[in-house]
C-alpha cells in the first residue's frame, strides 16, 4: 500500500511538473488559444517532459541490464566509458566547428553517437582477451577508457577557443533544454522499443543475473543475449548522450532504489525500473527549472548531488547487511 501511494504521488508530480519553472504557468491560461502560456507549455515544457522521462527510462534500464549481464552492481554504460566516448566525439565536432545539419541530424549529435558506439565495439573486442575474468576486468577497462577519453578531451579543450570551450563545458554538464518535438518523439520511440526488447528477454536476463553458467545450462545463448542487450542499451545511451550530454548516476542508483522498494524477481522489476527512472529524471529536471537564476542549472549537477550521497548510503547499508 505504501509503495502504491508513492507511485501515485510521483505520477501526479510528473504530470504537474510542466506547470513549474522560472515562469509558473496557470492551468487556465495554458488552454487559452494563442496565449504565451500555451506556447510555452506545448512547445517547450511538454516536449521537455517527454524528453526527460524517455531519457530516464533509457538510463535506468541500461543500468539494470548492465548490472544483470555482468552481475556487478557498479556496471553501467557510464562506468564502462561509453558516455565518455560520446562526449569526446561531440568535443571533436565542436572543435572542428561542425555545427551544421546533415539530413536533419546535427553533426555534434552524430559525432557523439559515433564516439559512444565506437567505445562499445572496442569493449566487445577487448573483452574477448579477458576470458573468464571479464566481468571484473571489464569494469577496470571501462575506467581506463574513461580516463583516456578525459585526457583526450582536455587536449581538445586546450586547443579550442573561448566560444568552443564554453560549448564544450555546457555539453559535458548535461542539459535537457530542448525546443520542439523532434528529439522528444525520437527518444520516446527508442525508450519504448528498448523497454519492449528487455521485456521480451526478461526471463533470460534474470537467469543471466544469477549465473551465466546456469543460464547456459538452461539453453540460453549467453553470448548472443549479451551482445544483443549490450548493443541495444548502448544505442539508446549513445543517442541520448549525443543530444543531451552525459547524465550520470541515474542508471547506477535507480535499479537499487526499485530493488529496495519492490524486493521482487528481476523480471517483475523491469517496468518499475523504467517508470522510476523517468520519474527521477523529471523530478531532477523540474529542480533545474525552478532553481535557475541567470542561467539554467545543468541536469548533470542535480543528478550527481542526489546520486552520489545516496549511492554511498547504499554501499554502507549493503556492507552492514
């Protein structure tokens, strides 16, 4: 009953969040034809709500998938360096001055997506050399790639001019500030397809979360499943990061929150993880709009302020248990 009330409360807040911001909107004025409030609501706030919710779904589900596949609570696309690869790709595009559109796609987004997917294939290739110990060694490999990408990004930053460096700094802090429906609808479709794929493979994913050998003995093609889910989740993350920049901690803490609230089997937590991921990021995004002064507070700062202390709390309580 308590968890049902919590779910209802966050749902109500999510639906009301577009009315909150630096300019609070009156509900009656929103539905007044040709009013400024109506334009703000339908052209900015509502698309941003869909964008934030879809981003939260992708981030939370990708964290759940990575943690289950590798049976490691610290595994996420961010700890594996995938987001760092996307940031480096976008940084190179900014340095080269590629702000143009090709077939309606920003070159910055294309370079960011290419950096993320290149990291995925590099991880897949190098993981073959790690053999049986790859579950633990892959995390260290991801950390090493993140450090390398960060160093390369500092070189790009050093070579850039003031305007390029300002764009790069803003991108690396993450932002959900969008106008129009193009990106939200595209990301919403990706989030829905990602959720559907994970649900279709939920039984196999649960077996993988217990034991890879046990899943193999039950007839699961573990290599095919790992490759499929890794590529699908990385595609979603790469697309998201190329548009919004890196947004950390969502995929790391939301699966743990849901596991504490709903101590069920993994296959029964998938939809709840997706929903709470969306709710959590909408909540953080609402805070960025409400607390803004001269400029909007980056979403990456908010998620880190919530995520880091909570994750430390999780580690402490888990160690005591």
